[in-house]
C-alpha cells in the first residue's frame, strides 16, 4: 500500500477505501479525513502535527488521559510475560486480583465481576444473567426486558433491543421479542439549562407500574437504564427518578441494571453512578474507563445473591454453571491495563479531582448559554452537552459541521449526537484547559451559526 509521511512522522495510507468505518459518514470522512497519529495526556496529535485538545476522553473512555506511563508500562510488561491465557476452565492470577479490586470499588454487595471486551458485550451479558437468575429460581416466566426510549446500550442484538435510539434499531429486523421501553426523561420545555439534575420528571419512573399492570411482574425480568443517558447527549436523571425506579423494581422482584459504561470509573466523581446517587442496582455494566480505553475490556458487576443463586444452583461442582463467556474474557493485557488504570485513578485521586472540578465545569459550560442557536445545556460530573437548534430542514448537520470545524480549525475533539455537542474530558483536565475547551467550543458554535 502506498503511504506518505506527514508532520507527525506517521505513515498515512493513500487509500482509505477498505476500512469501513463504524458509526461514521464514510464518504465525507474519506474526502476530508480526521486522522490521528499520537496521544499524550490531554492531547491528540493529528497526522499533520497539530495538537488537538481532547474534550471527549476519546470516546468517553480515556478517563486517566493518554499515554499514562504506569498503564503503558504495565501493558508492555504483560505482553512479554503472558500474552494470552484462556479463561474457560483455566485462568491467570491478575483476573482474580482485578475482580477483587472491582468488588471493592462498586457499592454494596456488587461483589462478582464477569469480564467482557466491550460495553455491548457487558450489556448482553447482564441481560443473560438476569434471565438465567430468574430461571434458576423457578421464575422462568420472567423473560420480558425493559429499556428506555433514547437509551444506548451498545450494538449487540440485546443492546439494540432494549436501547431506544431509532437509527440503531430500524435497520435490523425484529430484534428481541418481549421488550418494552420507558419514556425518556428529556423535557427541554420544563428543564432547559438545568444545572445538574433537572427538577421535573421523577414521575416518569412510574410508567414502569403501567408496564407491570399490563404484563404482570411475573413476566418481567429486568429494567436496564443508563443512570445518566450519555450517548444521546447527556440526560442527567430528574431528581428522585432513579430512587423511584429502584423502589418499583424492588417491589415487583424485577432486577435493576445500571448501564455504567460511561458513568463508571470516575466520570461523576465517584467509582460509579450507583455510589454517586446512593441507589443500589442488581447488576452494573461497565467498560471504557475500566482500562482508560487502552485495551478493550468490560466488566459486569453482579450482586452476591445473583451470583450465588446461579453458581449455587448446581450441586455437582464439575458442572458449568453459566454457559456464557468470551475467548478474550479477562485477557491478560486487559487485566494488566485495568489494574494499572485503577492504580492511576487512586494514586492521582482522579475521582476526587473530577468531583472537585465538577462545579467549575458546570459554570464554564453554562457560560455558553448566550452562544448562537443554543437551546439547552446539561451537565453532571465531568459530562456536559450543548444542544443547538438544527439548520432548518437539516437535522444533525449543524453539529456535524461543528465537529469538522472543531477538529480542522479549532484543534479540539468534540463528540456529536443529533445537534448536540457532548463533552467528557479526561479527569486530568485542568481549569485552564476547561476554559480553553469552552473558548474553542464557543468559536465552533459561532462558526456554524
Ligand atoms: C451506556 C453504554 N452502554 C454500552 C455501550 C457500548 O459500548 P461498546 O461500544 O464498548 O460496545 C456504550 C458506548 O458508548 C454506552 O455508552
């Protein structure tokens, strides 16, 4: 393949055709590529040598920043020592060490970790564990799964079935059967420009009672929600909403799954949203920040009774209790990356740092309120979204143009969804860099006015 060298000393292929890029407008990207060569701390280096400020932690995942020495060294050492070990009927020590660390990190008795390689796999795993749990307990009629409109739970068939983003679902047939959705919680009319949790909307959790009345609780296995809806454009839950959802699920014996693929590992200034909100789910799905994005990995945290029910159901110790797992579950490189990432979070106090920065982040973000076409701003922890009105008749295009201009003209990476700009910087961000992010984003918004 022909290549040429650019300023960042990286060989760039001349032919971009063969890579069918995920969740990307392939045609336009290939006309005007946004190519990244390196990353360090808060910055990417583009192939032309420009420093690009990372306002998105990559894809909501590089919570410790980029190229962090402890994580890099741990992965380098691990690949030389043990490149692979199977996790079916064999294992390696770091898998157990990591599981114990996670059991200590997640609140209450979320004491067991099932390892996956992504958020999507974590979601499918959690849904399967929920079904298996009820079946083992003799409540095998509990098969219905309930998600929420506009929810994002990855791209497996389980995840898109309980998910609620229409474009992710509409192409792919009948999906899982027996799935319902709660209403989403965005109410711009009542809650626009809320700082932190919106006041209105806790009663939307009561819609679950209607689904119980319709189907009967004896047919419902689990409810899955993102405690803060992320990918749709940062919807913090209305005050009291998650507590109500927990009360109703508990009353009816329905498992509550928090999808914490974004909110886990410090994004809200705590190890998890479950801890942040003081609401105890039965299962938690995670990925992304677990390894700070360095090696693909996910983990499903299960409460003790769920694990014990499934594993304890088999009297014969030589029988496999759960027929589920991935070739790369607890991959040694991922475990090494995760352990070093957790060390980095702890040694540098990054969760606490995120909590301390959150008020500054909030005020800085809301300073964009008077920028042109801004119709809502939402924030929680170190997550933020600026929603713009669409160009007339062209939904999504204003934000798309904003993303391109941000990268090419303002040297900043932002994430877009619909006409919303979403931001989630690495937790190492400084106040000066928060100011820089807002200044650049204001410039971007003005440039697409
Ligand atoms: C809440 C949530 N669940 C699941 C996923 C899917 O994760 P992955 O892309 O690693 O499969 C994401 C990804 O953004 C997510 O935000």
